C-alpha cells in the first residue's frame, strides 16, 4: 500500500504540496512524515493510475459508509449492500435482504450492528461478527415511505431514521423497539438527519427547505435553524464551530454560522442539485457531490477549496472518506465505486467539458466568457460585492497589485508579491501556472495551453471587471 503511494506522490509533486498545505491535520503523524520524506528524496517518473474501481454491484451506488475498523459498506439500486475491506479492496460479503434499492447503511458507534434501509421502507439490522460473516437481519419496522437516512446517537442507545413519507422514527437500539414517530415540524419528505453531541436533540433537513431541531425526550419541535428557498438534501452541523453546512436542490453549498446567523460561504452550481456530502474524522474537510458528477472538497479550517473535479459520469449519490482522509470513495450512476487517491489525484481543479456554469446555457457565449465560466467562475466573481468564493473577486483587477484587495485573506505568497495584474501578468499566470508564478499560492495549479483561449479570456476579463 505504501509503496503505491510513493509512486503516485512522485508523479505530481506540486499537487501534493498544495494538498499538504491545505489539509492541516488531515494525515496522521507517521504517514505525514513518511510522505514528506518521500517527496524530498524521490524524483522519478512513473505512469500510474491513481483511480481504482471497486466492482461488485449490478446497479448504481446510492450509499457509502466507512467504519473505524476499516470496512466500507456500499448500498445499491441492485437491492444489495456490500461490505468491503478497505485495506485490500476486497469484497467481504454481500447482503441481499431488501426488496428494493438500498439507500443507506450505518454502523452503530461500537460497530456491533449495521443498519440498512431503502425504497422497500423497511429498516433492517445485522449483527456484525468479527471476522465479518453473513448473518440474517432483523426487521426493526417500516416507514411510511422510502427511507432516506439513518443516524445513531453518539452513545448508540438511540437511532433515528427519516423517510420521504415525511416522518422521522426514533428507535431504542438496546431493545430494538420503535419509541416515537414524528414529522418534527417538516412538511413533506425528510432527507437527512443528525443527533446533537449530547444526544438530546435531532436535527433534520427536508424538501420544505428547512433544517429543524427536535427535542427527542419532550417529543416537540424546537423550530427552524435554517430556512432556504429550495429543498435541503444534506447537511452537517459542527456544534463547537457553530457551523451548519448544507447542500440544496438548486445547486448551492452553504456554510452558515448559526450563532451569528450569517452565511460564511456559498458555492453555486446553478440548478444542479447537491446530492451528498461527507465529513472527515477530524472535521477539517468536507466533500460534496452533485447531480452532474462533480465533487467539491473544502477545508473547514479556512473554507478554502481543496478539490473540484468530475468524479463520475452521472450523479454522485454517495461519498465517504477513509479514516485517514487519504482516499475518497464515490458512488453514483456507475455500477462501481470510484476510489480517488486524495494525496495526488485528482488535481485541485479538473475542469470537465460541459455546459457553462454561471451563465444561462441558452445564451450565446463568446470564447472568453466560456473560458471564464469553465475555468474561473467557481472561485471568482466579477462584481464588487461578490459572494464569498475560494478566490477574491476579480472586479477591477487590472492595475491592482497582487494581494491588496481589502477583506480577502490572501496567502503570504500573494501578500509578498509585487506583481501588478495586467494583460501580460495574467497571461503569464496561466502560461507558467500559479504554482510557478506565485509559489505557495492558494490558487490551484492550472495552466492554459491554447494561447487563443488565454487572449480571449483576458479580453473578456478586461471588459467585465471594469
Ligand atoms: C479553485 C479555485 C480557483 C480557480 C478555479 C481560479 N482561481 Fe484565481 N485565485 C484563487 C485563490 C484562492 C486566489 C488567492 C490566492 C492566494 O491568496 O494565494 C486566487 C487569486 C487570483 C488572482 C490574484 C488576485 C489578486 O487580487 O491578487 C487572479 C488574477 C486570479 N486568481 C485569476 C484567476 C483566473 C483568470 C482564473 C481562471 C482562469 C482563476 N483565477 C481560477 C482561486 C481560484
């Protein structure tokens, strides 16, 4: 395993450097020093393929979850769940007890139980033996509609499930009995759940565009925490950072400070529903997947964008980091699970061909507009009060000295640079690449080969940023 990492790391030094810088605490001690060590002494080139596929399912993959003891569980449209061993990427067992697509699987905190649920509305619980063996599940009960999510309370004594029938069920997992059923104040389908750290409250999001808080022991709604105009597919709350992170059906990823009641970050890929997300074990990174196969990974330390790439051919329905945050598993329309090595692949930004992101697709775009839409707009706006993106607004960038825009947190590389942005320096930035022109910059590695594209982009930028 480690040998393979050496191979990959050497292939793309620069990308790794960016990654290590951004992924504070993402690696465990020994791996980190090992990686850095390799980086310093090796300089050979290899041809390799960092992306692997876990082939086993006979239909699209809907859910992924990772256990602390090194297993990955995938659930599929093929009505089955598969338990994989992450170390050797081997299928351990497949579970075929559902009667329809399996949407979600979850381990109990002590990992003695695995619960699965899906379109057949049934919630099944398996005892997990060590080593893992096939066992018959017990049926806990049924939902009114398809089941969308399963979460255990931190201690594991309670479990909550949600459904598109509009209810949440709370289960006593010691006695495996239903305790209560509620809509928790929602109108319509409920998509996603999370217990509070003390296990007393349950947060839930739904197609009614709200994230709500529910008092489990009093069986009452504590009201709305977030209200959004569109359905909220997924969310995650980090209580000690006062953050709610959520993804919506209209294509926005939002980070909201619920104490200050203000939005910290919003990334929009218009009209492309954000379908899934995962958070790493240290809660310092988060990844989102959308309906067009795009995966966006953000650092929760400084909200910088770490990765933005096309990870699947169709919608991404499931994401999971391995425990060390060195791999990302991606499930979607493909029958297999894509495994991306985060240390080297994918590059910080891989721009897929496709329709323009921030422009009306029916509009006729000039080549310059197209270049901007595809290559820059995910991180930069062109307006003075541009919503917060990974990069600073490019409004009035021509004639500006690098790193001088007030209110944006530049890297030291930009602060120290004396570059004045103009046709020539922007051209140079994307000919040589930000990593060469501004070593240490937060801007991802990106070079543009076509000199026509560069000239058109700069012409468009000059007009649009005045
Ligand atoms: C994935 C995000 C991302 C993408 C895509 C991206 N940038 Fe950036 N850009 C950044 C970040 C982050 C910074 C700030 C760098 C720093 O502080 O080190 C930046 C800085 C800049 C700056 C310097 C601004 C200043 O005031 O000093 C320019 C110019 C720039 N980008 C232009 C572009 C152009 C043109 C494109 C498209 C070809 C582009 N960027 C694509 C993230 C991005």
